[in-house]
């Protein structure tokens, strides 16, 4: 009975849609979260209504490593079941061979986005993904504690160190034995690459591999930056920070046990939740700068993009969908409903957006300091480059060798990996 | 004399129950902690407690409202059951041949079967993916049932072969004299004798299939065909980096309870010692 | 499968009338084995062959079908520099690989050792008659019943230095002086992984041993009791020899599993050098890095290593392929 | 109901020859006992007859038809195993009915009737609903026999059925089996044992096996009175026959002289003198062991309870007409 109804429904929908020009059935794979998926669905419903295409969402686990492995396997096997992929900023260059070049199709809108983001998704002149939203970390600080101890928001890492130490010691002396100065992401994983890239970049130490492909990591400023971070472990940061990812840092922070935290925007809303111990007691600022030559605040570029599979049976409709998801209209909705940072500069001044997510104003400054990870120049080797880098940094943080020693080895390893060219 | 004996016996009993208690506590504590966590929400999750402070079933409600969890549960039951039935069926007959019929190359065959279990699962993923697409069972429960034989079958064959080898020869001969064919011997004589082994291997294989993640993630792409471990991995918090601990724990509790029930149902079989009586080795 | 492999042993000498019974049994054996072998050939044969083949090519996941044959290059290759020094490359010359081998072997040894000992104790306890045995039996299976991806995360949470209950408990009981970041520190990461794995897999061992114990006739113990054999002696003289076949098989499968350990480490300590095992390394190369061929090579080497181990184990442990038949 | 003929039957396991060419005829309705020391191949021979074991060469005929290739069930045999081999998960009734259920064409009622008939014969009717583990050893053995009876076999095979029972039960069950045979006149029975008492008491004819070959076939009295070899002479009869060599044998013009204990007479003018080393008093008779310079002590069986203190001297003579004389090859001189 049910089957019959279903069939009847199917038939009518086919006849209805049959009239529209080449209605396609598309699939988009997304590792987004619950509310993110709901948002995606609502946008897709609009897209379906506008175009007559139908779109199925294939949800994926939120672990990015799981997602990446799966996408790679599917693409390698030429899986035509998925048309559009939601990709992390660092993926598109690695999967460039399997994605369609969108530069022509998106020529009309490319100019609207931040050029640095477009740059990060361009491999050998090929635009492999369109940006859907972006992400950049900030320094979270406790307004109440800073005020109580008469400190200002640190602008350099050195300031952060002293401020954190002083407040921590003072608070501990008052019996708050669980307090720490600073928490970040110190586990050996992609997040450490982000954190460490900020330390190095903000200290004028380059971006590991420069856009032209040169390996720049083995320099004194980079080494100094990492050595300094190594000094935090066990002093202003707990030993366990070596195993922290985003959630662990947020956990410590949200219990009110840290003065400073480096984290992504998601922690902002959660930190202001009703059961949070730090509700209304914190604010964000750009990450501190280093003190070497060319030192400036730096924030690693995150964010998600949409790419179209080479194996899509209906590439035109798929491109249409990708463009739709990257459009200003959807990005605005996203900023309002999901508090995701848009990749279109004009939206940061949009009244509706600012009304819904006033904190975005803070992020504009942060975003201006954003640095991409070297995924574009290192192409398919990026994951391995990143792994080598975070391993070297993690070794240094755990006290296995000095930064200078580890970076020297890293440079040699990267050179081996690079060969003649990336 | 009598007094010391009783004293010794008491000590032994006390020590024995202490051991039982330790075993139970160590086994169950993390699960208890999971239940505890599943009843918490928000910042409470980050606070260590040993007893429930406040009880909220929000997480459980979330589990059943996100995605298609009841459906996933059903898929898991189906996939794991069919996998086990299939594996036991193939393994019982095969292990009869391997343990009771003398033929050349038997040792080699057993080794070959074992060799299947020696390859890292992660490495067969790509090849298996091709086979499954070739067979046209991609994104169906059959893909998983098919893929899971790679780890359930060698295991069940080996364990059942070992157990069947230990069954007394004379029982089988009595059956032959009674006119039983190999099939009758297996189904009517051996299988009832091997209940403990069958239930045990079946249970272990069931749990292995129930808990498998990697294949399930790779070979299914829709919420309607996915199994519980994938569904749990799909449970998500409000944003990318947020891990919804409470919900994950609630889901784990929901997933584990049927298994515990299964064990309780079958546990009599596990120990139905049929050893005393007619069988003598 | 060659048909003559099925011929009963000892037929070589004189031609004779084969009895219907033997024919029936051999025929049945063939029919019983064929479905299993077909199933295994499809589900394992092709993927295994593919993986081994890839290990001799330069395949990457971006270009799986255009892979070219490179012989043993992925295993070991060398290059003589102008100065005369020889540079070795390939998996066998990769210190990361040998580190992973060492981690894997270490992990397998300790985990299986502990699981066997604890599994035996648990099985003996469960084999005894006592009130509430059914509940206890169900309770000990819980660790095995929780999906690995969940239990690994759960333990990761419990082992956390700030809000983990293990540290809290350790501090409260006075076992720890300061919270330990179990999964973070290189010194404790392996211990943490071992704890979780032993916790999780001991039920598997215990249940298989229990099944073996169940098949031991009770009158043997009664006889031993009458003879006044000490319980400890009973264990070593009666129990152990009689559960040996079941135990040996349980150990084989546990070792094979332990040598291939992946998901637990992948979730708990994915990038720690001190716990990175062969499978984790292979996975990284296969799917995360662009080194599909190298990952295949590592998988093949892992396979070889396990095969060698198994042959040694069967040879040294004198695992019996014979007996029980007629 | 069947005569069995074995023609040059051989059996080898790999390179080991267990049965080395056996020719034997078992008549219809006969109770034949295979007896011999362990390892003589008697059980193997039984299993060859049953069809459980493949015949390596030679021919096996049931009622004149070659049955080498037939399965046990098609040969119409039933077998009682040493360990009873009852199906532990089935009740006594199910155990007994199993074979009948597997045969096609037996109605439920017919099966019940046959099972109950057999059960009545063995007085196990009240146990039909029990599991084997709820029965004593003797009861289990009866069930095993009952299972065999139910199948209404042409040939009844017993593989050391009493060796797992204690002495008292053994005698009782032995009588049971003897009665059974009387009640089933037309059924051929073959019984394997290593116990010559069982063989003597049960058999119509005994087949003594040694090392895979038939040593002698004959009625118990034939074997007792006219053994064909030293081996048979020594194996049959209790106490074991005394063997004397050397001068004492030469006096009787043979290599070995065999005298049974019961054929020795204690007389003051006995031709042999020996020293008493041990006396076994069995109540009805007494065994006196004498040291006479032979390899083994010489047994003398005396009726009634007698006292002969160890160390005392005793003179004995054999009954002249009951001595067995053997040549160098161990064959009897008649």
C-alpha cells in the first residue's frame, strides 16, 4: 500500500518536473553538524524550488580525517553517486585532479570573494572549489580577570606570557588551584599546524612553504616562535595541552579554568551559554604578534568550500548548485542563521548580518590577518607536509629536541618530499 | 579441625566474591560513566561526578530525533544477524569437513583461511569497494553483510573446527550406524552438542559486526542504509569542533543495551554443559 | 580448488573399491567447503591481490588506474650519489616504519599477554557456580559490546588530564600526585592504549576460554578432587591442557587482531609517534597522504609479518590440525 | 539373519598394516567373539565389518553379497560402543528412535511400538523420558543396547561394551547379553573383548586374533581343550596355563609343556617339587604359586580353602591326559 502511494507520488513528480528543462538528481556530501545540515537542507529546498533539480544530502561524520579518507576513496574509484563535495580549505588542492575547474563557470562572482581565499582554492590556474564560508581563530580572554588584576589585552606573545603568568599565580594564591594561563590546541594533528603556523607567521617566520613553493620553515624566527610556545607547556599551560584539540581547550575554558584561549568562533556562542561558567565574562581579540622582523598578528585561515566531482553525471546542474551555495544570498543567510563567517567582504558591513551576529565585527579585524596553510603550493602532498610539520612542533613542545634541531630535520624531510617540484 | 575448615572456607568465599566484584566494577564502570554522562548537559559534561547530579533525558531525545537513528538500529540488527547466521552456516558445515573428514591439504586450507585474517582491513578497503560496486550491492545492507564475512568467517571456521575436533568420535559413528548422512550428523547430532561454542562464536561475531565502523562508513551513503556506529559518528554538536558528548554517550547506551539483553537471553546456552552423560572422550 | 586435494590420505597404494561411506563423506566435505571458499575468494581474494599488486606500482589515489609497475621500489630502492654514498629509500629503509613495527609488536605482546591472563581468571570465575552468575556474565561482555569508536572516545574523555575521571579517582585515592595527561605524553600513551585495549578485549578471551572450560567433563574434576589433587595443580594438570586447543585459537585470533590494531589508536592517539602502529601508518599513507602504493607496501609487509608469526606460532605451539577425525 | 564371510581382508593406516589378511566365516545367528590382546586388531576388524572403516583389500560378504562399499546402515548392522555413545541431548526415547526416524517410511506409531518393545525387553521403559546424564552407567549401556535392538539389525556388533562398567554390573550385563542372544536367535552377533572370561561365557565360537591375523577359531571348549598354539593356550582359561620348558618338557618329548592349574594334582609322590611362594584363597578354590625354576611361577588350582604356608615344599604331578605339548614353533604335538 505504502509502496503504491510512493510510486504514485514518484510518477506525478516525474511528470511535473518533466516539463522543466533537464531536471537533475544531485547528491551533495557534507560533514556538517546537525544545525548546519538543517540549514543546508533549507537552502537546498530553495534551490530545488528555483531550479526543479532534486538534491539529496549525504551526511558524513564530523571527523575531518574520516571525511577526507572517504572522499579520496570515492573519488579514486570514480564514484558517480556524489556530485558536489563540501571540502575543507586544505582539501581542494589535494583532490584537484578529481574536481572540475570552476574558473570559467564562476568568472562572474569570483571577484566578490576575498582574493586570499580564492587564491587558496586555485591550483595551477584551476579554481577547484568555491568558498561557502570562512573561519579564523581569535584570542579569547577573560574580561573579569584582566580587569581584576589591572591588565590590558596582550598584543604580543611576550605580553600574553607575562599577563597569563601573573594572573594565574595571583588566582592560585587565592585558592583557585585549577586555573591556567593559556590553553590552545597542542595535540599532534592538523590543529597544531594551524596554531604553530600562527606562532611562526606572527613572528615573521614565514608560512612553512611559501606560495612559490620554497621551503622556508628553517629560520631563526620560526625556531624562536616554537621554542617560546614550548616554554608555555607546564608553566602557563597544563602539560595535557599536548593532547588538547578544540574541545578539550574549550572544556577547560568553559569551566572558567583558563585566562586565555586560542580557538575558533564556535566557542564564542557556547561560552555564552546559560550553563557556562564564563558567560559574559570574556571577549575576543586578534591573536598576539611576535617580536621579530615582520612580526604581525596572524590567524590561520579555515573555512569550507564546495567542489564539483569530475565524475558527476550532470556537471552543469552540479556547478549550478555549487555556485548557489557560494552565492552572496546563501552566505548572508548562513551568517545570520549559522554565525558562519562570510567570504564576501561586503557582508561584514551588512546591517542584518551584524544585527544577528554582532561579534562578527570583531572577526573582520582578525580575518584581515588571516594566513592560508600551504595547501595550494604543496598540492597533493599537503597532508604529509602538515603531518611532518606538526610532528616537529609537537616534538619540540614535548621537549624532544630544540626547535632549531627539529626544524632542520623538517626542512630536509620536506625537501625529500618535494623532490624537484611539488 | 572443623572450625579452621569453616574459617578457611569463609575466607575463600569472601575472596571469591571480592574478585567477582572487582571484575564487575572494572567492566561496568566506564559504561556507568557513559550513562552518567548521557544524563548531563552543557558545561556539566566537563565536571567530574560519581553520582548523577541532575537527570535530563534530553540527550536521548536528541539521539532519536537526529538523522534516522531507529532505522539505523534496525539496519544494524539486520546486518549483524544475517552476517552471523550466514557465517555460522558456512562455518559449521566447513568446519565439519575440516575437522572430521581426512583429506589432503587440510592444514594448508586452514592456514589459507587464517591468512584472510592477516591482512589489515584498511588495506582491503579499496579492493573491496571495487568488488561491491561490481556486484551492484553498493549502499545496501548486503554490501556490509558481504564485507563482514571477511572477518567473521575465518574466525568462526577456526573456532568451530577446534571445538568440533573435540567431539567424541563414537557419537558420530553411532550416528553413521543409525544411518545419518553428514548433513544429519551436523544438524541433529553435532549442533546440539556444540551450543556453547555456537552461541559464543555467534555472539562474538555478532558484536564484531554490530560494532564495525570503517566498512559501514565506506559502503553505505544514505541514512537509510547506515548502521549504528556510523550513525553515532554522525551525531554532532552545534558546530564543527563541538563534540556532543552527552548525545554520543546516550547513543552508546542505547546501542549497548540490546547487546546486553542478547547476552542475558543466550547466557544459559553458553554454559549448558552437555558434557556429563553420554559423551565420553 | 584441485579435486584431487580432496582424496583421502592413503589411497595411493592399491586400487580398491572405495566405500560408499568414505565417498559420501568426501563428497559432503567438498560441498561443505565450496561455499565458504567461494565467499572468501570473492570477499578477500580480489582485494588482497589488488593491494599486493599496488605495492609494486606507483599508484596514488588520484590516479589509481594509471599505476605503473615499479617492482620492489616501494620496498627498497637505492641510489648511489656521486660521492659514492648509497642512499636507501623505500619502506624498509624508513625509520618511521620500523618504529611502527616496534610499536605494533610491543602492543600485541603486552595486550595479548594481559588479556590471556585476565581472560583466564575471568573465565574461571564465570565457570564457578554462584548466585547472579548470569548477570555477571552479561556485565563482563559490556566492554566488548560498546563500539570501539565510542569506547575509544569515552576512554579518551576519561583519561583527560583536566576533566577525566581516572585522574580524579587517582588523585582522590592518592595513587597520583598530579593529573597525568595519559594520551598526550609519549611515556604514557602506550600504557593508555594498552589499558583500553585490555579492558575492551578481555571479555572476548574470557568467553572463548569459558566455552572451552564448558566442554571439559565435570567428572574429571570430581576424580581429581577424590584423589586430593590441589586446585592449583588441577588447573595446570587438567584445566590448562584441556582448554589448550580453544586457548590457542583464541590467542591466534587475538594476536592477529592486535597486530592489525587500528581503530582504537586512530581515535585515541592518532598522531602520537609512540603508539603509531603499522595499520595506522598504512592508513595514513593510503588515504591521508598521497602515497597509496607505499601504504599498500606497508600493508603487504604487515601481512607477511603476521604470516611469519602465525607459522612460527603454529609450529612452536604445535597447534594441531589433525585428530578428531576418522 | 546374515552370514558374514571375510576373504583375505587387509587394512592399513598409511604404512602401518593392522589387519594382515583375515579369512573368516561367521554363521547366521551365531554369537562370535573376537578376543585378543590390545593392539591385535580386533576392534579394527569389527569396524571393517561395520563399514565404519574402509577395507584396504579383500572382500567382505554378507549373505554371499559383497558389501565392501556399503554404508553401515545399508549393511543392516547395529553397534554398541564401549563408551555407549548415546546422544547426550536426546532423551532415551529419542536416542532409540533416532535411527528409525532417519529410515524413510516409518510411521510415528510404528517407531513408538518398536522402541517400547525394545525398552520392555531391557526393562528401561521407565527411563524413556530421561536424558542419558540422568542414568547410571549400567542403565546407559542398556539404552545403548536398546538403541541397537530397535533398529532390528541383521548383525549386532559389540565393541567392548562392558569395559566401562564395574565388576558386579559387568557380570549382570553379561548375563543380560547372553539372554538377549537367546531371545534373538536369528541375529548374528559379533562381540569384541579383551577379557577371555566374557569370551568363554558368551560365545558360540571364539576368534582369537593376534597381530592382525586369526590365530584360531572355534567353540570355547575347542579352544580350551585343543588350542592350536601356545598363544591361544595361554590366552584362554583362567588361571593362565602354566608353561614348562627344559628338562621337565623334554620328559614329555616336547619343547614346551602346557598344564592348566586345574590339571595339576598335589601328591606326595608328585613328579615335580616346588616351593610355595604365594597362596591366593578365593573361597571356592585356592591358587598356589610354586617356584620351580621356570620363567614364571607355576599355578596350581585346588578346590576348597587350602593352607600351604609360603616357603613350604609341595610335590605336584600333571594329569597325564590333560597336558598340552608344543613343538619349537609353538604348534601343538598331537
